C-alpha cells in the first residue's frame, strides 16, 4: 500500500489564474497532513482535500507572496477553529529565521513559527525533511522530503546551483520550478529554465520530473519539450489536483 501521497494544490508562479492557486502541495502519510508552501488560492483549494483542523504543519520555502499569500488567512482559520473547539493546539508553521518575516509565522496562541535549521534534518511524523540553500533574490530553500525509502525533492525558486543535484539525488519524484523557457536562460536571475530542470533531473538520477511554478506566457508544452531534451525519464506539468503516490 502506498503511504506517501502528494497532491498539487497550486502550481502557478507569481499569481494564480482564475480559480487556481500559486505554490502549494499537500503531503500525506500515516494520517499526517503537511502543506508545503501556501500561496495565493491555496487555502481555498486545500479544503477540497482535507478539513483545515486536520492540517498538522506548514513548511515554507521562502517568503515571497506566491508562496505565503494565504498564511494570514490560514492563521485566522486556526483562530476560528480553536475558538470553536475544533483545534486544540497552535498550527506549526516552519520557515527560515534569517529575516523579519519569520516573526509573522506566530500569531497569538493560534499559530507558532518554527525555525528551519538548514544544517539539520527536520522530523515531522513519518517525514524527514532536509534542506538546501537556493540562489534567489531572498533567502529560499529547496527540500528533500523522505518517508521510509521514498523521496520527494521539491526545488523552489532558484537559479542553478550544484547543491540542487544533491537534494534531488535519486528522487522518486522531483517537483522542480520551471519559471522560464530556455531562451530566457541567464536573463532573469533566481529562476530555472525548463532545460535546467531537465538537467538537474538527469544529474540527480531522478525517476520522474514534474515542472511547476509555471509562467503566465508562452505554451507550457514547450517547457515539456525543452526539459525532455535534457532528461529521458518521465516528465509532466503540474496540474491542479494532480496526485502522486510514492
Ligand atoms: Zn521567490
Ligand atoms: Zn515563486
């Protein structure tokens, strides 16, 4: 039986299209529900899959709006649910503590900011998370999230770094930001092209590549083609509600 389920809540970069969401992924294993990133539209979409009182923790890659826009309303939800007696402990929100945004993760007795230590692994129930520092205008981390012998690598906003290959090593699923078409390589700092996502997948020996954090222009099928020139394995685009069982 598969015991590691990943559901795409949102996958747009920058802002969501109508009825959709920016970055947000629900990870479930053995009754534990962890949300990775909480962008615009994620709070609404998440409730298609779980009741909010069953959310155990949130882990944030960084503090750009397309990854955190719904945190404030999620904190209000925690407040209402606690006041109604449906939630009995503060919601844990994990993020880096390298700038002032960290303090915003704590909200009275309703949510508690928990600092990520990028040097050490984080255990959340059956999940083991490890982090690598991205190359992005503000501090951002990619993460490797293992459960038993299964592994998801999530590469959040970043330019190419060799560490990305390490964090994605032999991943069963590599969820990789692909903000750019190859022709924009080197022109927009802090983001990957589709071809670079494919290169990371190949160098890391990943089994399955999913392109996410997609742009609002061009034809996304071209991203698949460009990644496919660098990676011979399975590649797909993230879509709302898409589920993978590892
Ligand atoms: Zn960003
Ligand atoms: Zn972003």
